C-alpha cells in the first residue's frame, strides 16, 4: 500500500494488515523526527495525537506533518 | 462615555457597525498583556496602542540588538542595548499618551503569569521559543484568559486563537503536543523578513480588537501564512480529550 507523507510516496509493505497512522509514522520517520512536537493532517483533516493508533490508513492517503513555528 | 476628543480621534473605528462607540469604550476599558516585544510584539503593540486600548502590559526582559532593527520597527540605532519593553513603552507613549502602559522588563515565568494574567482581558503570545509558548498556553487555561498566538520565521507564519471559556476550544498543546525534542529554530537561526511579522502581528492585534469589542473570533483553527507564495491555509483542529493541558481526563 502506498501513502504519501508530506508529498513523498511511502510504501507500506503488508497491505493485508490494517496500518494505523502510528504504525506508518514508526515505519516512515526516524525516531528523532517522531520525538518532535508536530501536528498531523490526514487528507487535509487534523488528527490529534491520541488518535494516531486507532486511525487506519488506506491506499493513497496523504499525511501532512506540520511543525510549530516558534519565532517571533 | 467617550470624550469629544476621543469621538474625533477614533471616528474611523466607531463608524464601523461592528465596533461603534460601545466597542471603542470596550477597547478603552480593556487590559491586554503582550508577551514578547520583538518582531510580533512591535506591530501588535503599535496597533493596539493606536486603537485606544486602555491598558497595555509589555513583557520582555531582552535588550535591543542591532540585528533586530530591520524587523523590530519601533527601535532605532540609538536604542541598541536598551531594554525592549522600556523603549517600546516610550515610543508608544509618544504615539498615544492616553494609554496606561506598564513595563515588565523581565522574561515571563510562572510567577509573573500568575500575577498578571488574572488582571487582563486577553493575552498575546508574541514570544520566540516554544517553552514560553507552552507556559503561556497553560497559564491562560488556568486563569481562563483568551490567548492570541502568533509565530513567524522565514516567509512563514502561524496564528491561532484559544478561548478557554469555550468548552470545546482546542489549546496550543492539543495542536502541538509536547514531545521529547522541542523545536529550537527561531528568527535567530532561520532568518526572517520584517513584513511577515507585520502581517502576523497585525493579525494578532486585529483578532484581539475583535474579541474585546464582542465580535466573534474563530477558535479551533490554525491559520498558516506562506509569504513566499502569498497564500493562507486554514487547518481545522479539535480539542483533545486526553490533552495534558486542557483535556477532560
């Protein structure tokens, strides 16, 4: 199953097993990136951190990871 | 009741149906705290002061650096090394001497927030680091104070309004949960153009004025500005029931 993270295609190997946002992040992002503060949108809709584990992805889903801007 | 001089001075604001004399009186009665008198706090304080906000609390323990001058437009060469909050108060007093301005020339901490946030009607987050942003968010939740958040680096900006008195209003930590690696990049490390700060700081001032005059200000929305491509994007967000800052459990 192919999904997109910030526009980049990511192949998730086994499409017979439901893949959550949490699982996709573990597969696609290095640990130091996962440990950053960020907001996430799935196909343009915000998904809170508490829902990463129970939100199942489907083929061609698009995840956008948005980092906080902190300057001022 | 506005004086004849105030009616004349603020006539272009009071002629707006959504402001009127009642709205102008509300601005005059209002107390606003601006945390950070850098690139965002400069334009935000200028516009709020000019608009007739009654009391402004200016919080910043930093001093003016020569590298601030291209974007922190209240300040000039002769003021380098002087306190930002002090100098901002001087300039703002020249702009509108009717405003009651209180200078807090130190960095915001818990104690300062606990003392001053209960005194104000709205809080502006114009800071440049995420630790203080989380602290302001937490203290606004604790003291039930509306929070107008602005941020900018490079060509990019973010804006969000948190209203703790609305039950389903998402907070900053619902959007950006605290994690192990806090972002450290700010204007010092990523660069910035002044007009980007003017746009975001101006937006913060506008939303504060709308709120103070009883107009609706949207919650649960992150506004994202791309100054390079001239575009705005809105991300609808939701309060998180498990949010450690504002959640119900």
